[in-house]
C-alpha cells in the first residue's frame, strides 16, 4: 500500500513537471469533465499523508455540470490549496486540523469551496496573498508562486474567479468557473 502511494506520488510529480512545462503552450487540450474529477485526483495524492498527520478531510460533491477544463491545471490549484492548509496546520500546531471540500452547481457554472480551521489569514496580508513571490513561509519552504499561479489558472485559463475569505476559525478559498 505504501509503495502504491509512493508510485502515485512520483507519477504526480512527473505530471506536475509536464504541466508546468506545457503551461504556456497553446496546444493544450481541455477535457469535458466534472470538477469533482480534478479534486479526486488531488486528494488521491495528498489524502494519505494528511491522514497520517491527523488532518480530517470532509468531501461533499454536489456539482454535476460537465465543463471543458484543463484538468491537470485545476488539480494543481486544488493541491496547492490543500498543501497550504497542511503547512499552516503544522506551523500553527492546530489541534484537530480539518479541511472541507464542497462542490456545487451555481447559476452560470460551478463552485468549489476549500476551507480549513487553521486560524485564517492575517488581515494585514490578505491583499498580498495572490501577489507573485509573496510568501509567509521561509525561503526554503515556499516560493510565493502557488497562490499567484492558482489565480492565473482559474481566472485566465478557465474564465473563473479565485476568492479568499476568512471564516470564524480559518480560511475559505472559493473557485468559481463559469460556463
């Protein structure tokens, strides 16, 4: 089982390299899928390590609309948001860390909410989190490109929006992709 997880992780890393190499190539192809497929791919990669670190993940797949998506790019966005929550939990030593993932159909497309109970984002940096090279992590642990690239993928490649809001006990990122 652990070897299977390692193999999936290595394949994912290889795919990540290919995705970033192809990021600006005009020959990319969209696939007709539900957003749930990209989320499930991302969770396949990180769910075991999150459970090992006692991070609970709840999933609620309510979206049924199929859209033409760059599935690997969206998987990278989901992975980035999940890993940011995990890093934040470790940094803040969050007790009973939890992540929620909810997909819904909305008026003109779909939405994905990824929320956590990690304390949220300080107000004084909220307007900077999508800036390139902005990071709250140490230099060896972060480049400051994850949220910037995520916003670019959602907004420029998928005609959508990536929104961040603090909640009572954490943060919620909402991805909206329009038909």
